[in-house]
C-alpha cells in the first residue's frame, strides 16, 4: 500500500507537469515527482523493527561472530539513505536553476504562462 501511495504522489506531480500552463506550477510538479522518488527509495531500504546501520567496535570483534551476524540481519540498508541524500543535494541545484529560468523568463515576457510565451515568440 505505501508503494501505491508513492506512485500516486508521482502521478500527481506528473499531472502538474503535463497539464498546467504556469511555469511555477510545473516546477512544483517536478519537485513533487522528485520527492515521490526519494520516498520510494527510502521505503525500499526500510526494514520493520530494523536498527540504524552503525557498527561499533564490539560488533567488529571476531570472537562475537553471532552478534555481528544478528546485527547484519536486523539493520536497515544504508545505501538508499545515501542515494536520497545525494538526490536531495542534486534536486536543490536543479531547483535553483529552474527558479532562475522562471525569473528570467518573467523578466523578459512579464508572464509565467507558457502558452502566452509561445505566442510572443513571433
């Protein structure tokens, strides 16, 4: 069920990108799609009742092999968390670029409506 909600959130963002004519609403739709993908990746790495993937010195002790294997079986996967952190940084840069393009277009044409901008082309 939570995966279906991620898909629904992605589809809402896709609807905003495809249907809306305002550039700011299109940017918001792209952000909603990015957040849906980030949520999906975090949910893929989640394990019910899992512990944080932090290994201390006692878990690395070879004499306690059972403790290490039980820790590895109970811990969550840290890779999706790292991917989402990277994705958040990249999306922040792309958001800054999209907003700067919107500001420049508004400064030149005086509108955010993409149909009006196409009509002003020539």
